[in-house]
């Protein structure tokens, strides 16, 4: 963490503030030896808060959009879902290959 004298901090205030924001803080030392820590204030809101769009959609419209987004499009999504025979094979094998299964 960078340490500035009081005079340097006063003369270069914008630079000191930018560095405190980047590095999480800077120290400022006075002539009498006292040291002060300058840190940016923490945000009180979540970074996930987003502004309201004001689209005034009904519940039904939102559900329709979600359903439309989940519909498969052509053959592109077909490879993402296992076929019925593959699903049966993987469920029946329980992680053991056919050649390694013990016969009763």
C-alpha cells in the first residue's frame, strides 16, 4: 500500500483517490507521525441489482416467452439430449461397463 505525505496527498488528490480505488486504500502520513488510511466506501447495494425496464408485461406474456425459449430449434438441440436407448443403457449399467459385469 502506497504511503503519501500530507503535502503530496493534498497536491495530488485525484491521483491518490484513484489509487485508493484501485488498490483498496492508501496511507497518508502527517509531519507529527500520525498515519491515516484512506479507503473507498463499500457499496451498499448488490452488484446484481439492475434497473427496471418498465416493459409492463403480463404474467401470461412472460410465461409464453419462457416457453418459447425452451422449445427445441431444429436439429441443433437434438444432440444435447440423450436418446431413449442411450438413457436406458446408462441407467441399466450403473457406471459399470458390460464387459466388467459379473455373471451370476
